[in-house]
C-alpha cells in the first residue's frame, strides 16, 4: 500500500544535541507544528535550535514553542518560525487497525535519506511493519509492531490503511526492543571447534519488535501544546 506526497514531504530529518531523528509536520485546523519522539529533543527549550537537513546541509531553526508529554510518554510537539509553505491538508480519517495489519513508517535510519529533494529538504526512507498489538510497559500503553527499526527512525510517523488503501496516522516510532540476555550471549570456539560461551559478556541485538506511541497519546500532547502555544 503506497504513501502519498502528503506523508513523504512532511517528514523531516532533524538533529539536536548531536542526536539525529525524525519529525513530521502535522496540522490541527489551521495550525501547523512538528511532532517527534521526546527523546530526540531531550532537554530542548524555547530558543534552542533544531537542525533540519536541507539539500545544502543542516539549517538551524530556533524553537518558538515546545511541549513534552507530562507523564513521560515518548512524544513532544514543537514549532519554529517560517514553516514550509503549503496548503492546509484535509484531516486524516480514522481507520481500523486489525492485528497483523500492514503499516508503513518513515524516517532517516543511520542518517540515510532518499536521493531526491523536496522543497529543499531531505526526504525519508520508508519501511513496512505489521501491527502486533498493545502492551503495557512500565505502566504505559505502547504499540508493538512486527518489523525492523533502526536508529534514526525515532519520531517518524506510522501509518495504517483503510479498506481503500488510504493512509491514516496511527502513531510515531519510539524505539525497538532488545533481545533478551539469555538469547544474547557471546561465544568463542576452542581448539576442537566447540562453542564455549564467554561469561559476563552479551550483545544487545534488535529483536524485531518495534515500540511506537499511539495516536491517542499524540493527540493528548497536541491538545495541551495548542492550549499553551
């Protein structure tokens, strides 16, 4: 199921405090602003600069307003001056997301981006995931997706699709779950070729389970952000 220019061209590569991630432009009525994962802008305040990647390099954009979820969910909204000029889009229609339903998410993994530019900005890469369900993690309700996420997708939008294939915002990428320690040991071979586990060492491989913040949580932050803006 394809995405449209509306989704592609409103997704941006950002950097703050030497941490890169993804943000997307969102509208409520006639007000435009950006949404991203809170950890990509940890510590940011009004007046700080977020870097946006353009075809000529990184461009500094001062933050004019910012709001983090008060209960620690991994989502925040922020604004800057001189938002990209564009027609205010029609709001997305809500769509039912079935277990196992196909999803698309966008972002800039490992700093990579598409080779074409749009309005002077870098454009994202797209990946596919599937909706596994909702879990409770440290007291928070988190969407669990079946797919493969990489550093740089944090803050990227996740889209589901209705029966006609029209996309609808479902959530934003937060991170991924590491494999359990018992499955992450380090091994070496002895002189006979036998595998021997190296004690007290382990890796943290990507488990293929993606954490995402759901739309209801995003809209709760959006409502408070617009009230304080």
